[in-house]
């Protein structure tokens, strides 16, 4: 069965722009509902899809964190080329890690991190999720179980270097968070079993801005943008964005 590939999106809604960044092994659907919500409230939103994501999982083996960083830079440039001068960034999981790196590398209007790891102590859980999602994708493709098992094992054997480099990115960002001066909203699901949730407190404590806030969502897990409290999250992000000093 041929699976329809997800696409990046740009939802134009106003002069204020928000770059939306998805999570590891995810794609633009992670942030699509948030994008539409913000568009309805006067924001233009754009979400790229990183190299190797949104396709068969073998494609991830050829992608590296530096490729994903380049994709974020291209997405920022896309918004600038459309004429947006002031851009906020909101990222889920890996998207939040890339958002943090953006905030200490370039001027951005504001930053939202959602369930974003800054401690690389969850490689086992990441590998488990990688395996689960790859298996799910292969089942959708209609492959038989024997083929799936063989391909999954090959994926796990060949993905070690990628996970090592992912850990390097997370550690690099961890060490540079105190260079962030932009207004920051830290979001964390209490029921998140994917990352070390103390990452949220670390981000909140380490960013240098005085204009910062943190909120824990008691009934939400890791993919908080699609969980039970997504409507509350949407409203909170909108309130944060509206509070920024847009020119």
C-alpha cells in the first residue's frame, strides 16, 4: 500500500509569523492543529519537515542533526523571503531543542518549547519509540511480519550513529541555554514518559530572560500538541504570543 507523504505547510494569517517545529520521527501533522488555530487568530505559521522525516524510516538513517538544523534555517529564511521580519518559534520535543538553538543563534521574537529534552539520558526510550513507529509504518505498507522483523532489526543496527549524533545536539543545546534572552514559554506534559521531564525546569531556570513562564499540563503526555489538553495549550500559546512586543 502506498502511503501519502505529509507536506510542509504555510498558513498565512497576518503580519506576525510563527515557525512551528515538529518532533523526532514526526512531521508537520504534529503542529498542524496549532498552526490552523494561530492562523485564525491573526498569525502566519510555517512548518517544515526535516530531512528523513515523514517517509519510510530507512530515510532517517541518511539524515543527521546538522541536516535538521539546516532545514530550520531554510524555514526561517522562507518566512523572511515572504516578508516577515519578526518571527517567533514554537517547537515540540526535538523541535523545541532546535528552537532553543535558534533562539541563541539568531534574533527571534519569542520561544515556546513543548516537552523538549535537554538531557540525553533516554536513548533506550527513543530507540523503543523509533522501533514502534517504524513497525507501525511498515504494517501500513502491508508488509508481512517476517519482512517487518528483518527490516526493523536492520534499522536498529544501522541507527546507532544517528542516535549518538542526536545526543550530541541535545548536549550542545543544554550547554548554551544560558545564552537565550528572548521571551520564553516552557510547556511540559506531566505524563510524558518519553523524556526526563526535569528538562522543563532546567530550561526555565537557565534561560537568561526575565520574561519567562512555565506550565505543566497534568493530563498530557509527550505529544502534547495532539493530547487531551491541546485546546488549553493553544489558548496559552496564543496568550503568550499576544504578550510579546511586536512592532
